[in-house]
C-alpha cells in the first residue's frame, strides 16, 4: 500500500481518500474489476478506524490478488495500515521473475 500525505488541509480536517490500481498484466477486464471491487470493499471497511487522516491510500493489485482469501487480504491490509501509522514503509518484496536484472553483462 502506498500513502501520500496531503498538506493542503490540517490532518484532523482532511478526509481520507483511497485509490486502487491494477495493471493489465493481472488479467482481462473482468478479473481486474473484480480485484478492484474487493480492494474497495476492504478499504471502505478498514479506513474509518485504521486509516491515516490527511493521506491518500493507494492499493496496487498484484498477481494472485483475486484468488487470495478475503480474510487474509483484510489481515494484510490491517498490518500495512498499522505499519504506515508507525511511519514504516512496506517490507521489501523479493525480486525475481523475467524482469529482474542482476547487473549488466559486459
């Protein structure tokens, strides 16, 4: 989850906003829209009590998000929001796959 702090209003007066993005690499429009609907439901449930006032909350859909258990997604979002509230970022993800670059060959 990505958080963007807005300085246009004091934190106690600013609304919490959220956005969801899912790349075309995830699947066709039906799959992407299903993932977005799941994310929106999670955010509407979690942000009122665990969101950060004055911040834009952005969820980025990753591979396997549609098949993932909804309760597990809820728990992962709760962890991400608590880390963000503590000022910590997301833990590093493992690099891998065909796009990983391990240096330049000369």
